[in-house]
């Protein structure tokens, strides 16, 4: 019997060896596919929880697998991993504004109060928590401005808080990028020795000096705009208003008579009245700072 003529890559092989060669190719392909699938699954499990990494499963939305011979099957079987940076910047040290909490340290001038240091927390880019401490340095200037509108006694009352410690806390909101509305409560406290020239303005003429203590509580609000430079450096002008809602003043001298002591008490009450009646003032501040 004539043997059939076999050409091609299996011409020199017997049928059994050809079958083994085909089976080896099929098994090798299956092992390769399993290895690729295992690597993809391991990679997706380790990277899917990392921020900024997005795993794509192709365009198929059906819970059933598409036709194995279609391009959709290839896209479904071969997921790709793409890295999207949160923010592109030419400066490698610039952080993203998406950080949930940012600390800001600022210092500057707030008229008519004085110099102050402010700590701010910006939460979720919009909520602002502020705390500041400062010293009143513009009491004389405030007295000169008020002298044209109120009595001399009321204007001179501003000198009692010159040099006072100022503590402020506030809560605000960032409406849009940079534009902010902030408001809160302020406390001013000072202890001093009151001389006879000021006491005479309050109607006390028989006492040469007295120990004074003044505490003011005020509410304040301001509208400001924070300019950001390179994501870290800050410049913030603001305008606002402050209103005294509570005033406490004492004038004492242990070496005076009871009548003179009563006169000091009435003078302290006058200071409290002036502080609450004329204790409304516009504010203007300019601060510079750094955002961490």
C-alpha cells in the first residue's frame, strides 16, 4: 500500500509524535494564560486600594461574558491599569488642594486692635477654624479717631485697653477659592495703673492713682481674600467689624476713704457704659502666612 504523502512541519514526524506536539502547544498556551490571569489578579488586588489608581475592565457592562472571538472579549479579559496624578504641577513640592486638613500659620496687623498671630485649620477646603492671640497697639490712634465723634471721656476710655491681651476664636467658610467669611468671639484683658489725669476725666479729683482692670468681650466678623502663592505662601487682606457685647471694669485704691472708693466704683461703671455704647468699630487687617 502506498504511504500518504505528508508535507509541512510534521513531514518527518509520526502521527503519534505530531499529536503530542499539538497537545504540548495547547497545554503551554493554557499555562501561559493562567499565569497572566494570576499576575493580573494579584496586581489588581494590590493596587486597587491605592489612591490615584483606577482599574478598568473594558467597555463591557453586561454581567455575562461577550463572544470570545470579539474585541470586547479581549478588552474584558485584559484589564489595564492607569495612573492619574492628583494634580499636575511644575513644582514637585506642591501638594494637592485635595488634602482634607491644612494648617495655616499667619501673622500681621489688625486695626484698631494691633499685631496678632493666627492659627487656622482649613478642613475639606471650605470649613475654617481660627484661633489668634495679639496685643492692642492702636489704642492711642483709636482714641484720636473717636475724639471727633464722642465725648472726651468716652474717647479716652480707649486708652484703658492700649496694651491689652487679645484672644480671638472664629469659625468661617470659604465661599469660593480664596474668598472667605469668618466670625467669632474676642476677649480683651488688661491690668494697669490709672493716673490722676484720666481719673479727673471720670470725675475723680481727690485720688491720684488707682489700680484698674478692664475686660471686654466682643463679637467680630470679617470678609477676606487669601492669595495663595506656590500652594504654601499666603497673603490675606480683610475688612470687618467688631462690637463689644460685655464690659467689666474695676478701679481700686486701698489707701483712700470710703467716699473716694465709691467714686472709683462709679468711674468704673462709666467706663463699662462707654465701652458698650461706643464699642463698635470697623476693622482692617493685612496678614502674611504659610500653609503646611
